[in-house]
């Protein structure tokens, strides 16, 4: 929500080596949905000219990921949004798709 950004260098990444990555990635129970959080995310992506954004999570997370990708596409923002399915129970069905529009 606050647009906090940090560079990842070897020194910073070394603090998380062999820790599974979730501390580095962060976690939130807050959904982006269709509210201000989604718009803020798009603004940050555009302002910082990100090449891509990788989102790791479950079904609810990827519903928001899809909304974010569609919003970026409709606003002609060049950031590519990629969702990686992951869950605590490892019960997420994996479905791969390709669209030339993105």
C-alpha cells in the first residue's frame, strides 16, 4: 500500500539464504480486490517502470493477480504480471495458459 521499494543485492539476499523465501517475499492477508490497493499497485508498477512482477500464492491471490494483469494490459503498462501457484497444503491445481495479448 505504501509503495515501499528496495533494491535486492547479494548482501541483502544473503540474509535470507536457505530460509524458504517467505520472509523476504512478505505476506499479507489483505486482498487487492477492486479497491484502492489495486490502483496503488498499478501506479507503483508504472512509476518505477518494472519489467515484471511475480506473485506467489493460492487461489485468492491469483484472482487478484489476474485483475492486476488485466488492468496493466488495459492501461498499456508494459509490466508483465506472472502468478506462481503455491499453497501450504500443496493442493493447488496447476493450469498453464498463453495469450498473445499479454
